[in-house]
């Protein structure tokens, strides 16, 4: 954003170009994000929420009789689990919205990578469709289980809830694998947020402590959070390592390019010119030295002229003597 408008009280923008200078340029890109990570993450988080919802549904029903003030504290973990999924699902939608911008950039810069990028985007669309179908089917099944058709306290409902927790745990093992693999392959942070992981990592540990020791949830509920916490810290360590490594390499390249420019600018002729510019007095002679130098130059010039005359006289005498000898020999 340009700093000459409004902020320091100078002038107000009036033209289209000036208004464009006020707008902040956003780097809208999905580089570094794995659609498999988002797909598995949504299934993992939604399965964990369904696990807690089904096992805690009698407490949810109690809110209608006891009031939210009595049962609300026991449902904090349920609200937290739903909030994690609720804020993760839009990330996948934004990925599908802004990925075409990266495709246009790749088309202009690297055509050899365009086909692979388009294939990845089509797979992302397909997996998103599968995700929507999975979410819709799970919601339908849960609606049937908690209704009077099956019942909330039946063994079938408990097995379904416990199974969703185990599914969440299994997916957690492979959820972070695509993102960890892509980070190692690209050796770059990309669009992934280190700050997000710095918040999410300790937060997952606190949530894990609450689920085990405070809320005393089932092992099918907190086991997925344990696996997720371990892999979050692994990915966070990789991102910090590659971020520091890439910054160090960029700094070294900048220093080496600066040294090359200094070497080229330090050639003999350029050095003399620069030295004359910075020390002009050393190259300015006094009038006496200038007159003495002029006298020496004149003497050297006169000596050169005298040598030239002597050489020409000697050459002419030598040629005359040779002509006389040849003439006498002929006689």
C-alpha cells in the first residue's frame, strides 16, 4: 500500500491509479497446500465430532430438561470439536476457488508443469465431491440412530459412535502424511502457516489433557488427538527448518552477487577513475610542477628532433660513399 495517501496526512486519492495504490496487494495462492491433507483432515475432524456427539447425546438431551447452564460445561469438548471442523471445511473451498490463479501463473512461467497441476486440481475437485457425499451420508445415518427408530442407548448406536472415533484415529495417522511428504519434497513452507501450527500444536496438547483428565472421555475420542499432536509438531519442525534454511540460502546468494558486483567494479581503469573522483587533489599538480613537466617534455621533443636530423645526415653520407665506391669499381 502506498504511504503517500491519507496515512501521513498528505493528499487524498482521486484517480483510478491513485486508488489502486491504496489497495493492499494480496498474494492469493494455494502453493504448499495438499488437497489430500484437507480431505483427510475434514473426515478426521468430522468423525471425531460425530464420535463425541453420539456418545454424549444423552447429555445433549439433558439440556432441554436441566437448562444449558447446567449441562453446558460438560459439552465444551463437543463444541470445541465442532468448531475445529467448522473452520477447517472452508479452507478446502478456498483452495478450489484460488487454485485456478496458480494454474494461470504456471501456464505463463512453466508449461512442463501445467499438465501435472491441472491433474492435481481435477483430483482436488473429485475428492471434494467425495467429501460432501461422506458428510451427507454420515449426517443421515446419525439422524436415524438418535431417532426413535433405533434409539440413543442401543448397542448399535454405541458401536457406530465408537467406530467413528476409531476411524478418526486411523485417518489421523495418514492425514498429515501427504502434507509432510509435500513439505519434504518441495523443501519450502509455501502457503502453509507456521503461526497456525504454533497455535494449533500447544492447543492440541491442552485439549488432550482436558479430554483425558477433566472430561474423562472415551479412549476412542482422545486417541485421535494424541496422534494429531505428534504429527503437528513433526510438521512444525520441518517448516521451521526449511524456512530458516531457505532464508540462509537467499542471504548467501545475495551476498555472493554483491561481491561479484564489487569485483567487476574494482577493475584497474574503473579503480583509477573512482580514485580520481574521490581524491581529485592528488591528481592536481602545482603550477611549478606543471611548468617543469612542460619544460621536460619540450627538451625531450628537441632531443628527438636532433636525433632524427643526425640519423638522416648519417644515412645520406653513407649512401653517397657507397655510390662513389661503386663508380670507382666500374672504372
